[in-house]
C-alpha cells in the first residue's frame, strides 16, 4: 500500500507543479474530498476540485486506528515535521521525507493516532491549519464538508 500511496502522491505533486505554473488556486477555491479505494483505504484530501492539485492528504486503512498525513514540500528545504493546528489544539508530528516524482519536490509523511485531539477538534469545528517549515496555511472546511471529515476519522478509528 505504501508504494501505491507514494506513487499516487508523487503523481499528484507532478501534476500540481504543472497546475501551479498555469495559475495557482487559493485555499478559498479548494475543497475537501473523501475517496475509498479498494486495497488502499480511505483518502481525505484538500485541494482543487477535479484535479490532482492537493495541499494535504490523509490516508488510513479502515479501523486501523492510525492516520498517515502527507504534505508536499520543496526538496531543497523540506521540514522534518508536520504541524497540525485546530483552534487551541496543536500537534507536531515527526515526519519522514520521501522523494516525490515532481522535480524539486519532496513529500513529508507523518503518522498519528486517529484519536489525535487536534484531528478530533478539526472534525468537530472544521478549523485546521497545517505547517512545518515556519509557515502555515489555513485549510477551511465548508459546512457541507464537515461530515466528510467526520466520516474519514470514523473510518480510521479502531473498532
């Protein structure tokens, strides 16, 4: 599964790099989506609709109790941690840098329990910011997307 995830994320980074050259969308034009792929588990992504331009992807196997958080970073300055913030909750996840298929890009992966208090607050409030290299980005959740986030975390939690 990990190789397919890395390959899939590498592909989205490659396509995202091409899309960014054509015109970079803002977080306001991006949305949350949830997909279930047989053998790959659940994937919650924040990105441009109907494209592979993603800012964040979270994946898990059903009832595994664990969530893999993945973000793209410049290869020459990748962070070694991912910071998740939801209102007053903050979690710093030690990350592993893995190569991406897009030239000049790297992926940062970090694993966290599905019961992580920051993720639970995110599901409850819809507030999430992500950072890791000294900067952060707010990833807004529209009212109709909150259930998507809740469904993802419910899928991931251990039985």
